[in-house]
C-alpha cells in the first residue's frame, strides 16, 4: 500500500542493451542533461562497473567515497552516496569497480532482484524532489540489469544503426518479459532510440526502416547522429549539451528529451 503522505515517486527509466558500444552510457548522460534543460530534476544511477557515466559527468574515481555498490549491498545512507554534478539539478549515484563482484554477492541475498528497487524508494529520496531517475545499466543481462528493471517503470533501448542490430534485441525483450511476469508486472518498453545514425549511409536507412516496420511507434522519431562532438564530450567530462550545445549531437539529444516528455504528457492526458 502506497504512503499517501509522500510526494509522487520520480519516473524511473532503465537504459539498457546487453550489447556494448551502442551509445548506452552516452544516451544516459545526455538524456539526463536534456531533461534538466527542460526544468526536470534528475538522478543518474551508474550501474556499470566501468563507471563511464560517472567519469563522463566529471566525477573522478578518487572522489567516489561511496557508490551504487554501497547502495545495493551495504547499509549506507542515500545522501552519502548521491553526489551533485556540475549541472544544477542533476545528481549522480557513481559506480566503481566494486560493482564487478556485485552479481556474485547478490546471488546469496533473498531479495537479490529488489535491492535497487528498495534503495530508490526509501523516504530519504523525497528530499531531492526528483522528476526522473535514469539507470545506466551494464552491457549484459546480469543480476544488476535485472535489479534495474525491477526498480523501473520502463526500459529505454539504444539501438546502433548497424547490421544485425535488431537481432540482438530478442534476448533483451525476453528478459523484459520475464521480469514483467515474475517481479514487475508494470514494466514496459519506453522506446527504442536509434544511435550513431548516418543519413548518408544506406545501411543506417535500412536499419531505421526495419526497426520502424518491426517495432512501430516504439521507435522514437528522434535519431542520434554519428557526431564527433558527441564522441569528444566524455573526454572533457561533460555531456555534449554543455560541451557544444549547438552541435548536431546536442540538438538531437535535446529533441529526444523533449520527445520523451511529450510522450509522458500525452500518456498522462490519456490516463
């Protein structure tokens, strides 16, 4: 039973694809920044042991006193883990390599699939007045990814515009279905966003056509182009929206944030 004295929970979205190199972390960072630009208050949970989302937001490894690992497996207060970023309105739950061993440690826990769900719903989260929580998942269908899906209302899937792109989706969709049946009946697919899209490339156009024919309205209208500024921004520890806000990549991620908000507004009106 929900606590009516508490404010509404933020919308929680996992950003997942078991295939590496599809723009998952880049999408997590830049979608978070785009939502903040639209006036939202956002928490980005770095659930990838590589910690690239943390680095990409300017948080050095030595500054990560506590991490998402501690949120999952140790009795650490939420306020001790969450860090402010250089972007006003954007918080980070950083990752460290400790997460590499989390899967093995989670296996022995009775609530192994619900640890992140419970951590993100503790009353202390209310003080941040968040609108969105985005979870950057590891490039695998591990217990960490299952934790993210159990904690989330939806899953956003970055899909690289390349050969065999759609074939890799089947296992992810199966995992989402299994989580829906066993632990989170309300989990849904937020949408598919095509990344590294090259309008001059016939293959990119064919992947787009196949994705839209197969998945219909699940595919966002906005596509993220292959853009050097998007690639450069992480080395400057910034989202592309702050690194070069007029670049094609920044314009695309800004549009993706606006499209996501428009979808949610439309769903609220229907509801």
